[in-house]
C-alpha cells in the first residue's frame, strides 16, 4: 500500500499507528515539539571527560585552561545520577560542571543509559525488561566474556523515568550555585545536550546487534543478539517512537540548546523488521534504523539538531554525518581514540598509530571542519603536543579565519 508514498511518510504513518495502539497521547507529543527558544553559540573544540571512569586529572584541567579549547563534553551515567528511584546524586557532575563554568567555557552534557541503566528499573514496580548478552569484545575496560545487560528502551516505564531524570538534571543546572559566578551560570554555559537514552556502553546511538548464529570466534560463546531482541519485542518503529519521545522531552526542558546524537553508521541496531522477523543485512550497509532516527531529528528539530560520529581520522570522514548535514543537520565530530589513554592518532596503510607529524594531526581536524563540522570533541592527552593544530582548528570553527595554504585540503598524509 506504500508503493507511491515517500519513506518519510511511511515512517510517520507507522509511528502514528504505534502511538495510537500504545495509548500515547498524540496531542502531548505535538505540544512538546514546538519551538523552544534561540539556539546559543555552540561552535568550537570540546575536551572530553567521563567523570565516573576518569579521575579529575591534571590533563583535563590543563586542556580546559587553554584559550583554544572552547568547552568540555561531560558524559554521566544514569545509575550514578539516580541510584534509587527519585533520589538524585549530582555531586560528580557538579564538580566537572563547576570546573568548566569557572573557566568560562561551554558545556556539552549527556547522560548514558544502556548498561548504565539503574538496576531498580528492572524491579516489579517498573517492569522494564532486562536483556542479557554475553559480550566477547571488552566494553570500556571490562573483562572479556562479560554479561551485558540492556533494557528495552521502548518500554513506557523506561521512557517516563529517563525523561523525568533529565527534567531533574535541567532543574538542578538552573539551581546550581557556583562560587563567584552569577545565577543560572551552569545552565547558561550549557550549549549541547546529547540524546543518549538509547545506547550500549557509550553515549552512541545503538543497541547490541552482533549476529552469531553458529560458532563463535571469541574467547566465550557470544550471544546471537537479533533473536534475543526479537523475543523482547524489538521493532524499528518502537525504537523510533521511543527516541522521538526522549528527544522531544529534551527539546522542551532544554530550550535554546542543541540536541546532538552520536551515531554508528553500520551494525548499530539488530536486523529485525517491524514484523519481528530477523533478516541478514547487506555487508557494510548503512543502518536503516539509524537513518530513520536521523531523519526524524532533522524534521522535528530543525536548526538545533546535530549528528556526530566518534572516530574522526586522517581518512575521509563518515558519509552519514556529511549526508545529514546536506539535509539540514548540524555536523559534529569526535576525534578518534586510536591510542587509548594517549588519545588520537592517524591511519597509515590501514594501521593505526601515532600521527607522524603535527601536520598529519592537523589533517584529522581539517577533515572534520572541511566536511562541514561545527564542533569537534577532542582528547586532553593531545593538547600540549599538538597545540598549534588545535589553535588553528579553533580559529576556523569559532573565528572563521581564512584557511592556511596547503594544509586545509582533504588530501591525506602520505604513507
């Protein structure tokens, strides 16, 4: 019946049908998507920090003190912020927010769920399903063969509680008093809020999708994810609806702030269709559900919706972000973490290594800016060694200085 209807309209019709069947009030959804204020300046370089994984180090403070660093991205975990239902602990977040604000820098903020979802959401009062996977590849430093527990993020209790938690975050930022700073300084410093309610182990938009129907090449018997999700009731339309409800809540409670989503272009979601059937996608094909979510963000949050990819390197930048930018999204990047605790590197002949020169490191930043990037997340470990590259990137992003001859093209360093 949809042969002559655009894919976007198909998505809207399916979404409308699911909202009606699930009892979600259509009028409420429309109401929280109305324009909510002017978007403030968000451009520049943001140094990354994960407070619950990394202690407040001299490297971060050193980076934040540099005039060419425009702000900081602070990534929190839901279980840390709300350890018990309705009981909030903002102490870790406050330390980092205060440090950024006192240096008069901008803030990007995200609160991850996924494996960081509070355990109480799985209790009999909330009844959110816990989906457990055996995970071969070590996520964020945990041992191999770990059990990865993820919620079903389309469950109405999950959406309700995540949205309420983010409303409390907004309220707290308004109330946070920072010595020697004016009232509401923390909220005013906030420029970007990440739509991070549907994720695995990082803030990136994804649900565990690995397919292992037969055998397993890793050290343990890794789960075959798609059948587990299908049994849990996963469908693409349910995820689109859940993501839209979460994003719409953020748009309403954080007026004037950019909404940003960090995407995975390939294998971000289990290949399960709206009938619950598991299928095998084409190798290296773009994730269809990610594309649907990005389209929903562009259409609903015009002028304040950013799409980001988190492995910017000296190779050509991610096409999904560039395509989203051509359709009206704000383009953003995070520099790669090829060197682990040593930050970003380059790729030579297919191998990841430290960049061989400041000029090669500059190419990484230039790739993101030349592609249309408006802000770039960087790692504190690289700031001193490549200060000149960051200074130049800052000027291009914020001051829009003319390009320097010979090094701002998309040409790559030689192998």
